[in-house]
C-alpha cells in the first residue's frame, strides 16, 4: 500500500489518470449493471453508520422499475458489479445528477488493500473528490487513508478475534486525540453504536446508535422532552448560584440540529422589554462556560442521533420541513411551560416578569415564543 505522500500525489493526478482506471474497471468480464437509489457500498468500515444511516431489512434500495424511483426525491446510482454471488464486488459506480453531470467512482481490489477513487464530471469542470485506501491483513482492516482537497485523514484500526473494536484517527487538524470504539449487540456481530472519545477533554460523543425495537419519532420526542426538563432543572438546581434576580431562562437551538439546545440565563440588569437580547449576549450562557450546564447526556444524545437518522434536513420537502419544525416548536413550548413552574430558589430569585422561552437561531422566532409563554403565564396565575 502506498505511503501518505504517494497517495496525496496520486490524488493530485487523479483527473489525468481516471479514464484509464475507469476503462480497466469496466473491461472486466461478467459485469452487470444494478440500479439503486443509494450508493450501497464504500470501502471504509461502517461508512454509512458514521453518517447516521441505519438501513432496516425492509428498506428497498434497488431500482427495477419506474415505480421504485421518485425522480424528485431520490438520487439514481448505477453500479457495475461482478456476477460472482459469493464475492460480489462493485467495480464502478456512477451517481447521476443530470444527463452530463455525475460522480464516477472506481473500486480496485488487491491482495493486501482495497482502493476507491471518485471524480466529479460536468460540462464546466472535472475535479477530483476523494481517494481512499483500506489496508488489509487476512481480510481484516488495519489502516484506512482518505485524501480530499481539504486534507488527509488516517484511521488505525483495532481488532479482537477478527472483529473490529474501533480505531485511532489522526489528520492534519488533530494529533491523534480522537479514539473511536465500536460496540456490538450482545452475542452478535451487529453494530450497536459508535462512540467517539476526545482524549484531551475526555468528552464522549455518540456518532451512531442502532435504533431500539419499537422506537419512533413520537416516542423519542416524548422521551427527549422528559430528559431535557429533568437535566436542565437538576443541573441548574445543583450547579448554579446567582445573587442577582433572574428574568428568564432561554433555550436556543438551530433548525438543522435542534437538539440539545444551548441554555442561557438572563439577569434583571440585562432586561430590556423592547429588545430581548440573544443567548450569546447574556452573562450566563452554556456555550461559553459561564453556565455549567451540559446537555450532552447519553439519553439526550441517543435521541438526537435517532432524530438525525430519521430526519435528513437536506432531503425534506418544504412542506415536510415546515411540519417537522412545527413539532420541534411544540416540544420546546411544552418544555418551557414545565420549566417555568420548577423551583429554582436555591439557585436564584425570579423577577416578577420571569419567563422561560425558546428561540430558533435560523428564524429568530423568540417573539413568538415569548407571546405564547406570556399568554400561558397570565392564564395560569393563581
């Protein structure tokens, strides 16, 4: 397998050499074309799980008729695959973006490594996208190298009894402080989760979590509501001590990733009825370490991962996106109402006009939340 330097040099020459690689791949005997609405295969272990994909056994990814493909929502892929069913291998793949616009990927198989290379083609430009190498030892992945325009990434795998346990990752932007563990379901080789640990901060992030049996968006959102109310309440009660009166608790989120929110606490001296400041402008704010609240708990993270797996924002239609954001806003409104009634007297004293509200950074709908919360407060005053 080539060195990092040789792989980078190969990437720089990828456009010039790609046509010969493509010709070699397609000249193999016995190739068949398979149409799909999914890329189906990458040489990196657990590639799709790293990108929040969990494909259940009932999912239909292949295209055998016009009814299998929605041209407005689905992307079409053509795979050139050998017909040996025991060792079926993809040798060439095209992702169709238009009649003359597409991504082409070549796959090569060698005794001790697998290689893939992707180039973008359009009438206006041809450019290299990525070049990947996976080094093998006895068919077990040992080392993965990926180079793109923005740099090079290496993964050094760990294995036990032929099963991958995880990897160390290092790139131009980190010094190897990233450790990733693969966790499997009991008595099974089925991947259950991928957990990343930053050794410098010892902080863990769930990259992937296999959905639990019976999980759906409705019950995950219901549990997420319970977890957020519990964590915010408990962490404020245990960790926060503020001498000045407080006029608000603000939960701030973004449309693309609404969970978990950032949390801010507004002081009476910061209050301006005509201009309600944003979370980042408040003295106590969870994102800049002035408010010791961390909502990246395992329960909230697992719910957030499930939402990502089931709500690809880039693929939602405008109507689907609007309906989803209505659900998000309704959830946050319920959380705000419940937090309003919590006892925070050990942490701070409330002003007479105290309220809890939320805000979507992408649409700045804080006034809408404030109006609804004030109406709720008036209605529920003793």
